[in-house]
């Protein structure tokens, strides 16, 4: 894509009412625009990042047997009354139509997915089943802050699994946990699996996936020797105490942001809807259900919090909106023709590239490149073109001069 043709340019002024790095940088770099508290428009670059994160999540969910579907965002009141959530879930957006009927905007999908799936399950032989979607959610947050990390409207992957017994749920939970950790690892993030309260969803202990960041909204205690981790809110333990799991490490406290969660829903929703299956003994049984959430847009915000410097964003290559930021310094015929040749060549070889071909100063172009934060900056200029070379600079490393014909080998070699 060419910068001059792209909708959503950089701006020098960040949002005045935001205090987090992700809100400031994503706005100034032209990835998002805030409509109101907790609600953002995703501009072309931002949408590419969301889609890239979604693709990684989709790959991992498909790999463990997830069936992707897309459920409605507008829900009838009756389904929420059936489970008791109409009155008990305080973040639920409620609205009334001109006919007097009441609806909810989906903040989760248990009330929709349970009758959907269980109407198709007859016996234990139809289980286990796991379905997921990547879609928009709505929550009436009283304190919508932290940019993309706490929104009233946000993109989320939610999966629901259905099992004939607790043992099968536990088996699938372990599989999903590993898939989640692979997702975070692919994004360059280290997540800790934290015990937490089930909140409005269930009285059982739930599990949250936490990434350490100063911009987080939770305090956790984690062991420096094993994987034990717990949310401070439900723990009687103190920093510096011996780990209750391994007995060798000590607990450290850190600020963290939730990027995923798992709830053991038990048999609640099958019972609420009176929808069960014939078990192995011929009797009626209700399924054990699991709910697995992962915030796509929240992850985008967390990645920016983790990967930025005083010049701008530093995108991990796997989710960057493009791999190469191509810049021509000067607009003489030979410089522009060489830049256009590189642009065409990279695209033909499957390399995503943003070409800043504007007639503006070198300083503006280079600052914008750092702010946008693509993995590689390629500069065509009179200083190097006479030698048949171009300047290549990884976002977090020093620039190097390479022969023009060696660009593709350089990019491939760095990432291989």
C-alpha cells in the first residue's frame, strides 16, 4: 500500500484524556481513533493488526478441534432471564425495541450457545464438542480506561466446550491452556496462568492468563521457581513467602493485564435450559461446559504496552500491518523509479510493504516510520543509490547498507 493513498495518517497530537502508551501511540500512529470512552474505530493499519492476531488465534483454536461459527450480538431477553443473568450481570447493555420487546447486547454467549449446541446433542456419543467465534462484545464498564485494554466494545475470541463428565473437561482444559500459551508465545509475550474468582460466571475458581505490564489493572503473586500464580484479590499470601506449590521458590508481586480466561461452568447452563443428553447408562445428564475467552483487541493494546520506545511502536513481525516500511528520500526520477521497482518486487514476492512516497521532508518520513513501528525500514536515497545500495534498518537495530539486489535475501535471512 502507498502511504499517500492510505486512509488514516499519523498525527503529532495524542488524545488528551488518555494516560496509557497504547492509547497514545496507536492514535498518533494512525491505527485507531477514539469515538468515545471505551469505543474505538480501527483504521486500516489497526484493522490489519486485529486480523493478524485473529488469524493466529484461529489457527490455534482450529488445531485443537474448535469449530468456528458466528453468533448474533443482539440477544433476546428471555435467554438471559432463563439463566438469571438479566438481573445479576451488571455490565449487560439492555435495550428496548419500538415493539416493547427487550434485548441484550452480547457480553458473552452462554445464553445463546447452550441451546444452539444442545439442540444438536442427543447422546454422549455426540460429545465432546467445542465451538468458538471471533466477534464484538459489549460491556457497560463504569471505568472504561487504559485505551484498548478496557473497552465497552471490544473484539474477542470466545470458545465453549461441552463434555460428558468432569474428567473430559479437565483433559480439554489442559489442551486449551497449552494452545493459549502458544498464542502468547507467538506474539512474543510471556503469560502466567493465574487462579482467580469465577465472578459472575461461576462460583468455581477460574483461570486467567496474565501478561506482566506496568499498565495492567491486576496485581498477581507468582513463584520464581515454578508456574504457580494467583490473583492478589483472592489470596491470603504475601510477597516474599514460600511458594505453596513447589515449596522452594518465593512469591513476587507484579502488575499484570488479563489477556485470556477459562471458566469451568459446570452443569449450570444445561440445567438452566433443561437441555441434556442420554448418558452411557441410558439416563439423562447435563453437560459439563467450559468457557474460554481471549481478548483480540485487548491483546493489541497489551502488545503496544510491552513493545514500544520513546520513538513509537515496535510491532512483532507476526502481527505487524506490513513487514517493510519503504521510504524514498527525494523525488528525482532515478530515486523514485528505484523505490517503485523495490515496491513492486517485494509485493510480487509476497512481502507486505508500506511505501511512503510523499513529497515531504526526510525528518517527517523517518519519524513517521519509527512511530508506526514496522519491523524493517528500507530507504532509497541519492547518498546510497550511486553505489547500487539501499539502507535497511530493523526497528530496534542499527541500519546497514546492502546491495539492492540483496534485499530479499537479507529479509529472508534475518527471519529464517
